[in-house]
């Protein structure tokens, strides 16, 4: 039976992160995850996690200068010093709050230099995270939402995981991004399941709640369960209106 994680980068964004964690617990989620929690004191996040009993599955490295168009730094040539500082910050925060993984954001880049830069920074991330028991994730983003992003599809991500040789590096498989650009989500997931560290979802194509759109999530959740996936699935969708009012999909799932 599917279990779910609330991505608090999109859900309950009208509340401070500790209160969003509590709201997720009250709504029946089995875990939480977030994007960039760094402005929130560690003690407040730890307290909310302890109170609710929810694990924190993961968080992202910083994007960089968002106003200048940054969407991650780790594949951007010439910015490895900033990228590695962001990795250290993310691993330290993840360890402090007990998060299980860090999503290493590649950023907007292309070409062989970007490829080499990303590999170098992923290996750095592996060196500082593996002793903490923290996993690393990379995630391809679809070309419609993130046209300049370095990681464009799951085949590219799988090749980088193989080449990097980092023991704790896995794929973040987002059904929404795969559904927008690669076709049959279940076939891709079945092929990539051994490389997958986390699964996320949202409706296709509007990234709304998973109760409409091109993917029948009630069926897909059952199929994922049949594949033997045991972890909570990450609800990373943009709610229309108050988050709680969009959660009717959880009951049949």
C-alpha cells in the first residue's frame, strides 16, 4: 500500500516550515521533504519532526543567485567553490535535522565542461556525505519548466550516476518531469528502479494534485507498490487554494 511524503516546498507554503511539518503529520502523511530550509533554525525543525514522528526524506542544495537565473550550481563551470560550499551547507543541515538525502542541484549549463564539473562536484559530495549516512540524489527537470537545466532526462542522469562512481548517489525519479518529456512513466521507472533513491509525483501537464491529468495515479501507485517500492512517494505538486482541500486523492490511494 502506497505511503506518501509531503513536499513542503509546495505544500503548506503559507506556514513556517515547522508548522507545515505539523500540518503534514495531522493530514496523515508518512514523511516530509523540503527544498531550501536554511533560514529556519535547526532546533525548530528537529522539534517539529520529533513531535510528529515524521522522517525528513531530503532537501536541496541552494540554487545560487535566483534573481540572476541560477537554478543550482553543481554543473556550472567556474563556480565549483560556490557549489561545494552549498553542498557542505546542505549535508551539514541534513545531518543536523536527520534528513536522509540531499538533492544536488546541477543548474543551468551544457557541454563537456559542465559534464566534467558536475562529476567533480558529485564526487566531492560523495566524499563528505557518505560517512554521515546521507544519500545523494540528482534529478532531471523537464525542458518546459527548466529549459536550460543541465540534467534533461533520466538516460543522462543514469549515465552520470554510472560514471561518477559515487556509492551513495541515486536518481530522484519525478513522475511529473518524466511524464512531460519521456513518455511511459512506468516503463522508465521499471528500468531505473535499481538506481532510484526517491520517487515524486504531480499531475501532468499542470503539476497540480494527482487527481486529474494524463497519468492515472491511482493505478500508477498500485503498480509502483507491485514493483516492491517501500519508501514514501513524494507529493511535489502545486495546490490550487489551501493545501488541505486538495488532499482528497490520498484516501483512495
